[in-house]
C-alpha cells in the first residue's frame, strides 16, 4: 500500500513510529501537497494530511481524487465545513485527532463525512494495525477539546497564583490518573497548537470554557 503523509517533522515522525512494524507499506513524506497534481495524488491509496488547516486548494485537489482515502487533521476544522465541495466527490474522507503527542497512540480518534465510507476507513486502519474509534464531526473532536480546555484552565490557575506549574501537573496526575499534567501536555502538543485549537473551538461554540486565558495568549504570542 502506498501512503502519502503530509505534515511537520514531529507529526510525521510520530506517524512513522506508529506504523513502523506494519508490512507492505510504502510511505512518502512531504510538508505540503499543494505542489502535487491530482494525478500524482491519485497514485496513493491513502493520504494523511496531518497538518491540514482548511486550505481550500487542498480541498479542491482532494475533491478530484478517485476512490482514495484522505484523512485530515480535524482539530481546527470539521468535515462538514467542506460538505458542499465534497458531497458529490468520490473521495473517502475522515477527520482525525492529529495533535502532536496523539498520533503514535494506540487509538485513532476519527470522524467521517459520509457514514457509508466508515467501513472502508476502518479497513484501512485495521491494515495499519491501528485501532479506530469514531466520534461526532465537530471541530476539536473529543480528546483535543478536553485536553486543551484543561491546559487553558491550568493557565488561569497559574495566572491567579493559586499554584505552581509543578503543583498543577502533580495534582492533575494524582487526582485523575492522567499520564501527564496540563503543562506537560503543553510541552508535547506545543503552545501554538493548543492556542489555535482552542481558538477554533471557541469560534465554533462561543462556549466560555474555551475562551483563551490571557496568560496562554501571551505564551502563544511569544512563540509565533
């Protein structure tokens, strides 16, 4: 099976780590698919756009593919945003939690635009020896929403001088049995990814739980 992986170094390395023991897989890696023609993209049986950010030219290219599976980063977009462009396409589309730190985990969190395609997408992940679970097609899916919200709340706690970073991380791990504390998650995911995910979720929901803490925004502005 020929698979194209599109993404930054951290995400593509996680993907390679995840499927390194799978046989009969040929990978090609690029940081952008915009330079590839539709004919070139059609040479791959599956495309994983791990850094997809809603680029409309990418959507147009994927729309023209013939019975190919395309898995898109769904932490800052949902598939239904592109429904009008893709509903008559032959592409089999899935959204995925592609935040750094989650790609190499045992469980892939997915959404689908067309439930009739779910079986084929499940088959792909079975071939990759990767367990798949399907959730509602919403920006941020489930796990990114929860983890990024927790990180945001941790910044509010730090901003109010209620506890130190180490205390917050320790309390979270002891109290919830999470593998990482909020600031440990932040280091793995990256400030920019946490910020853009929360921004997209808040713009979608206007839920105050996702309104970005000023201290987190300052940290984001320092790295862009």
